[in-house]
């Protein structure tokens, strides 16, 4: 088996990102919240952020989807994150055609 060249690796990662975007677009209407930590981006239906001792925060998510192209299973029932960094929680609009940043979700233009 020949090792993958740099161009092939870049194309592979671009294809994975596009697949992940399509999955995100498909699952977005199933969720209520967007949660962004310093390491991950999540969609979920329940979120609780609890201050802990010192600069620590505990973030607990239920019924979640993780944006991670290298993760084989992106749906998870529970997630617990401990962090000293920013945590952004946004409630999603109820319209199916708007993403958390307010932009319309459109399918990619055919090449």
C-alpha cells in the first residue's frame, strides 16, 4: 500500500469536512442548543453550565452531536466538560433554514 501524498491527504480531509457539514445540516433541526468550548462544537437538547472552584466551569450536555470529523460516532447521550476557558451557549432559532450564526443553510453549488 502506497502512502498517501500531500494532495491526496488534503482532498481526503476536504471530502470529510464536506461530509461533516452535510451531516450537521441534516441533524441541526433535531437540536435546541449550540455549545462551543475551546476544543469542540456541539449541538444538544439540554445543557447546564455550573461554576466550580476557582476559574473552573463544568458543562454538562445531554442528547448531543459532536462536530469532529475524526470521531466515528458523533451522537452521544451525555458529555461532561471541565474548562477554565470561554463556553458559548446559544439557543437555536426554530426555523429549519437558519444555522446558529444566522446564515441560511444552502446546499453546496454543484461543481
